[in-house]
């Protein structure tokens, strides 16, 4: 048995990586982080032309019919480039709604339907926030919603854990330390519920798994940048990469990332094959990658020395992306709590 990616999977990731290398260099990411709408729209248009939104949509409804493992490979590439996109929202919506027999999957594949995610209620809730459903209508607000540009629908979780589809909402931007992405506070005042699903465990597991893949990509980028810098920066007449202490730091980052990559792939494969432990593995992947990502972000910055804190290198975009991912859809402690509950390790 070969525990590796297939040729098609490698070609998929290489294709996305190649596109992002040309379409999302650091200069473009800087423009997006500074609020340049034209730069953001240009990147979003290129991603849309690749047909990535329909990657996880079944072939019978016009999509590519690929699994979550392929979706994780794409999300890892997006994390490596710290590129904003609506891919995560499209994939989560495709997974949940296709399983519910919804008619929205075909629209996602064609690009006529663009989904956002408002799933904060599944992980945590702040005072003054919370979405309630009654009489087929939603009221309240959800924070840190992922609403891509041009979104036509939202997949929303209410306080009971039920999922709803709406096509109308009010949104206000929420600023986080991660300027590569914009999150929103979305408000509902009696908007009609167009569809409903009770598959909250799957929705949250897929969202967390994709966040783990995104963190994996960002962490790999920070390691690569640290190694590249260590080969160029000189002190005492030698490149710092020749110093044993710096070698150890880079080796330790690599030693953390490689098994983490295997964990993400295994969790995605488990979800695709219906393994009984799939939901547990997806949650554990998110929790573990949050901590691995934090470690790599810290060590990579240390390898860069003072340059690691400057905008010239741009390392902070990856650092902050990893930091927001750590909390997105639940902190490591919350996610491990979910995994424990799924395994029956928590007393009633």
C-alpha cells in the first residue's frame, strides 16, 4: 500500500501553487491587506476561473466530485500564499448541503451561488451575539463570519446548533490582526430560512479540517522563508545557516510540520471514506495544527532576527494568519473538548 498522494492529487496541488505563485506574490498580498479592492477582485477572479469552488461538489450536479483530501491540498496552497478566497466556505457548504440533498450544490459549481459561513455559534458565543430561529426566520447576530466578495447565500448556525441557508443579511466588517482576510459581523432581523440541516458535527469538522490545512500551508511557508534567509544572512563572515543552533531551529520546525501534514491527510482521507473516527481525527488535526503553527511562527521569526518584525520581509502576514486560524472555529482547548465528547470521554 502506498501512503502518498496520487499523481492527479500532486498535479492539482502543483497547479494551484503555480497559479498562486504568479497571481498572489507578496506585493499583491500587501495591496490586499491595505484594502486594495482591485487586487482582491483580480485574485478572486483568477481563483474562480480555475473552478475551485466546485471541487467538492458531486459530479452529478456539475462539480468535480473530488474529496476533502483534495480540498485540503488546495487550502494548504492558499495558506502557503496567505491568499484570501471563498474556497473554504464553498467546500463546507458543498459538503453539508450535498449530503442533505440540497439544490444549491449545482449553483456552487457553476458560480451562480457563492456561499459564506457564519458558524461561530457552533464553537463559542460572545455576550450580545447569537442567532435564534423561530417560525422559519432568523434573528440575532453572528461574529467572525467568512463572507467572500459577491456572496449570495450564507450557511448560518443558530444557538441550538441547527444550520440554515439565507440569502439576505446585514454585514459590518470586523478587523482582526490578519489583514489578508476580512471577517464580518452579520445581523439577521427576521430573514427567511431557505433550507435547514442538522448536520452540525460534519459542518464544524470540515471547517476545522480546512483551517488546519490552511495553517499547515502557512507554517510550511514560514519554514521555507526561514531556511532561505538562513542561507543568505551572514554574521561573522559566515551564513547563519552554518551555525548549529540555527540548523537545530530549522530542523525542529521541519520535524513538527511533517507529521502534522500526515495527520491532516489522514483526517481528510478518513472523512472521505466514512471512517468511524473521521470527526475525531478532523478535530484533532485542527487542535494539533494550531499548536504546531504557533510554534513554527515563533521560531521562524526568531531565525529572521530583527528582520522578522519588519514589513520588508512580510513574515507578519503568515504569523498573523496562523494566529487567527488558532482561534477560528474554536481554540485548541475547545476543539479537543469536542473530540473528547465525540469519543464519549466526557461525563454527562
